C-alpha cells in the first residue's frame, strides 16, 4: 500500500511540475502570413491587429507578406507549417472558398489543411458608375442595360475575384446583358470607369471613397444590411428593392490543421478582445467602413462551409477558371 501511495504521489508531483513548466502561449514571436503585398487593405488591417496582439501577448507579431497566385502562395506556406500556433494565415474568400472552384487542383485543401480561428472583418462593396452615366440608381442601371443597343461593360479587379463573381450573379438575377472586362487590380480599373470607358464596377468602400466624395465617380448601391458611415448617402441594394448580390470582402484568420484547440480558442478570444477596444475599432474598423465580426472558430467554420457553396454557384454562373 505504501508503494502504491508513493507512486501516486510521484505521478501527481510530476504532472504538477509539468503543468507549471509548460510555457504560456506565446513564448516566442508569432508570424501571420498575409497573401498580399504591403500597403493593401488586408496587410494594413493585419498589421494593426498584430501590433495590438503583440502588446497583449508581450511577444512580437510579425507580418510576413507572401503575395501572388490568388493567395495560393501564402495559403500553401501556412498549410505546410508546424501546427503550433506560431504561424497563422490571414486569408480571404479567394484562398478559402473561391480557389477550390476556380482551380482543378490546388496545393492545399482548406478543410484538411487549416483550422478556422476567426472571421475578423467584412468589407461591403459598392456598385459604382462614371459621373456621366445616365443611371442614378440601381433600377435605372438595370433599365439602361435592358434598353441599350449593345451590352454595357463592367470591370473587375481580376477574373474569378470578389469584384467579378457578385456582378456575374447580378447580371444573371436581373436578366441583363453586360460584358465582363477584367483588370489586374483596382488601380487600373478606377481611371477607366472615371473616363467612361467602363460602364460599372464594384469595389470596397474604402477603395473608392475619395472618388465618390470628389464627384468623379457615382455610387449607386452598397452591398450591406445597413448604410456605410463613410458614404451615408449611398443606399443599399435592399433599400432600392433589388436583391442584394452579397458583394463582401472578408478577412479571416486560420492556423495549420492540428493546431491545439486551446490555442485556437485563445487566439480567437484575444483577437476579439483587441477588436472590441474603442480606439482600435474607431481607427482600424469604422474608419474603413469594415463590419466587425470577430467570430468564434465554430462560427467561422460554418461560414466557410456556407460560402463554399455560394462561391461554387457564382463560379459556375460566371464560367470563370484560373487553370
């Protein structure tokens, strides 16, 4: 009996010592891979979040830019990383729910290679036209497309992207004739809309805000449940009696599959705490007309499953392929 008691005490002491010795997360720098170049919306937001997480965690949070290939390079990097919570991925619909439909084969599998942490923010997109366009609202644009002798054009920041697929659905649901013109990003697209070489496009609120306020572009509708605080005069699709095309750009945080659930829950909770701070929200969320989400891992997982179906239908409708 004494031997058994002694052994039990020894095991209990060993377990207690191991618990005490286990380092708190994080005990070294954390890297967040951003699949875009420095200076863009995803990079800017993640740098702001990373800075405040760094202060909270008392460890550096490093933003690692891995741009290219519709987020594939960044996603692949994290998918092959150790599942220890020290390499995370800031992904959008492109990598997470669009690429599986746009490519016949991918170097990563979202469901098998990643664990969702949190859908952080959503950025509503605005449908806009040139200042000289005769359309002043959505219904006038739809009527213009139906009465025009030739197809209207709509531009996007790239085939198969968030600025393309919702517009393809808009064309289908309104039974109108519009021709898609892809660009390599928003920068070359905006001047062509201003110059009336393209009839319409959708981009993020923060991307076109200055042009709308300067009067060089005309915003017709916001894809959101509520109006933007940045562009309060722009009505939503629903306000105009038109079905919303759900043109929204989401930024989510993920970790490699196999990352312990305790770490996943902690990162999600800490990110939510940072985003709820009034100063952070005012400076990094409200100022860019983002919608704060800060979801739980479980909510983000369900969102990805639902959005995968939505994007599949959009890709099918558009006929887009990036292979």
